[in-house]
């Protein structure tokens, strides 16, 4: 059975990402016994990157199954873990948005060739 995510009353995505990034930054040094984010930071970058891989795989499986609700949830997990790695590296959503804006209007093939 395929589910459709709720569409009414959607929050401002920029606001959510900024708040979540601030929360991740604030919790990075918290007690790992009381904070999942602190647990990830305590385990180190390899564990953080592994979580991105796991969540990406789960998102792919949800997309392949056509389950929109599960896909939305798995993408939220993936974005969260990507934000953790961004914060670990002193970056945030604005840095990713700046890169996307830089690429906007470019052919994907041209952009890729420019990076090679």
C-alpha cells in the first residue's frame, strides 16, 4: 500500500533546517547517555558517515517500493545524518544551498565536466 505524505500546513523548510542545525550543534558536546547527536559525535566521523550510507540505502528501498510515506521518513533520516556530518565539518544547509545556487542553470553534464 502506498501512502502520501501530509501536505497541509507545511512548515518553512529553511526555518526547520536552521533550527535542526542549531540543535545538532548545541548537542554535539552533550552527554551521549542523553543525546543521540552526542552519541554520533562520540563515535566519530566514520560512524556518522556509515549512518548516511545506511539511511541512503533505506531511502532507495522505499523509493523502489513506491511508498511515499516511508520515502519521506527515510529522506528525513538521511537529511538529518547529512546535517550531522555538515556540522561536524563546520558547515550547514546554507553552504549546500550556495553550491546548488552556483550550479543552477548549468547543464548537469557541463557542471560535472567542470568538476572533473
